[in-house]
C-alpha cells in the first residue's frame, strides 16, 4: 500500500476527507515555494500537489496558466522542482504529487524522470495529457520506482474506458467535476453530484475518489465529501492568493494558511 493510500485510509477512520492542495512550483520564484508549501501543511493540507511549469498547459485555466508563465520566467525547471521536493520532504512526511504535462517527462526520458522523482521523495504523478492507451511504459517505470500514477476521468468518460483507467490509476482517481479547464467556480451543480455518485459505484472499496476542477470553497468541499468523495482537490483559489500578493511573501503565507485551514475544516464529517 502506498503512502497516499495510507493517508486516505487514516482519514477514513477519522471520518474525514483528504484536502489535496495544489500550487505551482516556482511561482512567483523557487525560493518561496518551500514557505508556500509550509503554509499549506500547517493549514492542514493532507496531500500536496506541485505543478511543474509548462508553456502550453492545455487543461488549465487562466489562473494556473499565468502561474506557469511566472514560474518559467523565474527559471523553474523539472530539476528545480525535484530539488524543492527534497527540501520539503526533509521537513515534512506529507505525500507530494507532481502534476506535469508529458512533454517535460518525454524530454527527460521516463527512466531519468522517475529516478529523479524517486530520489527526491515524490509519491505520485499526474499527467493530464497522457491517454491511458499510450501510458504503458510510463506506468511500468513509475511502478518500478514505487510512484503512484494518478489518472483523470471526466464527465465524458464512458464506462468501458473508466474501467480501463481503474486498472491503472493508483493512489486515487482524479475526477474532473466539470467540462472545460481548471478555475474557480462558485457552486457545485446537481450534475456534478450525480456524476460523483455514479463514479462511486465503480470506485468504492477499490480506490479513493478525489474531485477537482472548480473546487474552491468550504461549502463545495462539504458537499462533495458528504456525497461520498474521499478527497477534494483545490488549486486555482490557492494560486489566486499567490497572484494577488506577488510582492509580499508574508501575505501569501498568511492568507494561504488561513484559507487552507478553512478548507480542511470542511472535510470533517460530523
């Protein structure tokens, strides 16, 4: 059993869902990433999702696209991110998942990428633009390095493809709650709740189900956890805090810690 699955199992006993907090590594500069992650951990995040910046992040909305551009401008590379993970892991045992597009992985080479990921302490990877049908080598090499490969499913995923994805995703299944790209939404629609319940029919007792894309406030988290999700993934609303305080790292840290604390409270089912 992986470290990520251990977290979900522990939280289940505590009657809590997992808060998975996303931030772009190197935004606004690599020297601040450790402090930003520290704020998320101290605020109560259960799993950290770190983005590797890429010039064409097709699954991301304007907020994370801008964060990726800032990170690239600051000189962040995959090797920078691995170094940051090592630094974070030296202080915290929290699971860290990397979200990257396939081009940086391909450029490094699968074996090199996963060897460096393993050495730095990475626990899982998400590659949104890598279809399951073309992921054979990626999955094999990741497993050789004991790194979870987390795949996404969406409202348009048919049953037969979902079953195929479930055979290969590990750590958790990432449910994309809406059509479109990442970004803050104000509320959870009835269709999202129905989608969640339909996916639980296939995932319950098999692998944790975490919901992302548009999850940004405590009310949304409470809704999805009460309807059976084991985790909530929050990204854009956290990245927005960085974006509006680019010249004030102390303000970024303060606001991130406060927001994360309030988001985490919503995962606790009374």
